[in-house]
C-alpha cells in the first residue's frame, strides 16, 4: 500500500469516527510530503554525482602520479643520450683505430658504458638497436638518408647511425638509420 493510500485510509477512518476531515490541510500535507521527496531525490542525485566526481578525481590523480613517476625524468633521460652516443663513439674509435689504446682506458670506458646502460634499464630506458637488413619502422626509426644499394629491397636498413631509445612505452629518440631505395 502506498503512502498516499495510507493517508487516504486515515482520512476515511477519521470521517468514520465522526470527525470532519480537513481536506485543505490534507492537501497541504500531500504537497509538503511531495516537496520533501523531491528535495530528498535532488540531494540523493547531487550526492551520487559528487561521489562519482570524487572517484574520477582519485583515478585521475592516481594516473597522473604514475605518469609522473614513469615519465617525469624524460627530459633528463634525453639529456643523457649524447653521453651514451659519445661513449659508444669512443669505444668504436678505440676498436677500429690504428693506434694502440691503453687497455685500462678502454676498460674504463666499457665499464662506464655498462653502468650507464644499467642506470637506463633501472629507470625504464631501453635501447633500440636496429640491424642492417631490418625493415624500416617509422615509429622507431628516423631515415637520415635514402640510397639505392644493390642486393637490398626498398625500405631495408642499410646503415645505423645512432641507436634509439624508449622510456617504458614512449619513444625518447628514434634510431637514426639509412634506408635502401633499391627496387629488387
């Protein structure tokens, strides 16, 4: 039985007892009850929206915090990439050069390079190391030049200038490569 039905039944009982029901007062009570219900529903709606908004804000703050932890150091990481490049050039020059390089100097540069790579890995930085013959991927590689090279297919990497780097799932720097333009 609804609230209105119960109130009507109460009015009928009053009328049966001989009291004259005050229909104006009853109508005011009904209007007041309906106004209170509408106000309650409005507050409930506002509460649910505020709750949802607070939850969305919490999730957004959590996501922003995770992104700041993972990607906040990307500027520093980019600034360290030339250090890696220079150490790599030093190692390549020492191994390919004609003059004798002291073993202790070569070992020191190799240890420094290994330590730098370990720090990179610790902070989510991975090296992109394409190989000659790999397929050019514009998402990971930057074509520095294009040249016809017999025995290669168009779009194959024919030279690697510098390695690229990823910070977790974001590209820090594409690998710089030369690409074949030869057809067949």
